[in-house]
């Protein structure tokens, strides 16, 4: 089926985190891979988003502490650039 984890092009992880923290989600949304694929009719043909994705912050992974405790903390995804 392939990789369905779309990401953001043209931004390093550091740039993306800076834009998220500055609430400049619209700049990230412009380079969203999924939006480009939908616009080019290469994925989810006929799909329409329910709202403006530039108003939704990217998702984060929850890192669960190793044995020994501590509270889990939300942490930005450590791998590829996050997607809004």
C-alpha cells in the first residue's frame, strides 16, 4: 500500500519547529505533501478537507518513559519533518 505518512517539503526539522512555535502554520501548509498529491489527483481523488489545515498544529508522538517511571511527555516527532 505504500507510505501514507505525508510530510512537509522544503523545511528542515529545525525550521519546521520554529514555524510551529511562531504559529506560522500557513507557511508549513503550503509545502504539505498530502495537499500537493491531492491537488495533482495522485491521492485521495475527490477528497475535500473539512477545514483549513493551516489552523491545526502538527501531531506529536508521546514518548513513554522507560522502566522506572516518570510522566510521559509530549515530544515533537524526532524523525522526518512533521506534517500539519
